[in-house]
C-alpha cells in the first residue's frame, strides 16, 4: 500500500513538472512563464522526494535535507533569474 502511494506521489510530481512546462509556449511575459515554471518545478520535485521518503524511510535525513534545499534554492534562483531578465533593458548598466 505504501509503495502504491509512493508511486502515485512520484507520478504526481512528474505531472507538476509537465504542467509548468506547457505554458512556456504561450504569449505571456517571460516573468509570468518563469514564475509558473519555478513553482511547478519546486512542487513537482518536492512531491517526488516525498514519494521517495515513503519508499526508503531509512534515508529520511538526506531526503528532508533535499526538500529544504529545493524549497530554498529553487525560490532564490527563480528570483535571481527574474531580476536579471527584468533589468536587461535598463540603460543603467
């Protein structure tokens, strides 16, 4: 039962990944696309890691560290990319 739930969580994580990738072909702004991609990537990756946590509970310290790292670094790097892309047109540089 736990393995089935773990598989469903990992499948849901892959669905989140694709869900954030499809809007990249739209006509919205780069920042909107980046926000959607970073949120769905973070949620998908964290869902996959939770699925792995259920499957191999002996590795919980490493997997909890992975979840915390994903939450922090995906947010920070998304912010940095958004900042750099929004200041491309500035003449101050």
